[in-house]
């Protein structure tokens, strides 16, 4: 893809394939994830949204994490009915901690220079951007898409740019549907024997029940 000789930069960018990169533990994937990805795909004209389950999340030390193969399977079930959504094993199949800068470099190598990457994260993650591993490398490789949540205050972009000047022009705020659902709450509900109907897709709920996930007291 890409422009013919003499095509200006704006035309060249518009000719690129725009791909969303949605990383997370997805433990479990829920309707909040799906609504966010769909809104990003629609608003940003993304041809595909890659769901990238994390292998070893560095920001959750000591927390119980469901084994990657089970989380991958839940993502497969959650996104099966949406042709825009694609599972990526890029992170779970590589060793070491799951650093966004390294993931984006790997995806860039796989997808080629004619792809524009849009990394989707929550507003709470954007607030911690200066503390990420190699945040300048992250910003150099993608447009960062920060999604609003009812329970999370907005980030002061001007203040962020003073700390991290490279963020200027590299962050998009996405006002997604107000589904304030969290994996932590879902895990706690399952541990307490409460319903998760209408919080996760039916296939995910069935898989969680069949596999006996999140039943231990440490999820309360």
C-alpha cells in the first residue's frame, strides 16, 4: 500500500492501513473491552483491532494471573463474532516482561512500514505514561489512544506534555460508551457466587464456569 511518486505526506498517511493494538491481561475479557475496541475501530477508521493478551504483565507483580493459554482462549471466544477483531499472540509467545515498547517494535516488524499503529489503553494507564518502560519509544511507534471511563478522572494533557514533551500530538482521547466494568470486579463476583451475566459474552461465561476459574478466596 502507499502512495505513488509525488503523493504528499497526508495522502501517504491516509493510504496506510490503520490497526488498533489493544493490550491487556483480559482476565477475563468483558463487554467493556469489546465496546471500547468497537468504538476505537469506528471512530478512528481502523481496519483491524488486534487483541493482544499480555504474557507477563510487569505492572501486576505478585497478583494471581490466569495462565496465558486460558486467557487466550477466552479472548478467542469473546471476539469470535466480530470480523474486525483479531487475536494476536505476539506477547504471550515471547519471553520476558510485557513491555509496550517491545511489543510495538515486534508488531511493526511483522506488519511493515505501511501500517499505522494505534495503541489503545485506559485513562488510568495514560496517567502513568512517564513511568512506563521507554515511553519515548512507545510514542515514536504509535498514536496512543486513551479511553475514558466513568470512574477515572481525565488526564491533564498539558501537564503530561510538560513532563514528556514527545506526547504532544501523539495522544488521542476517546470517549467510549460508559461501561464501567472491570476484570477485578468480575473475578470477585465469581468468587462470591454472583452472576456475571451481561458483563461478559456468553461463551466466556461458559468457559469460566467449565474451567472453574476465579473460584478461590484470593479473588474476593
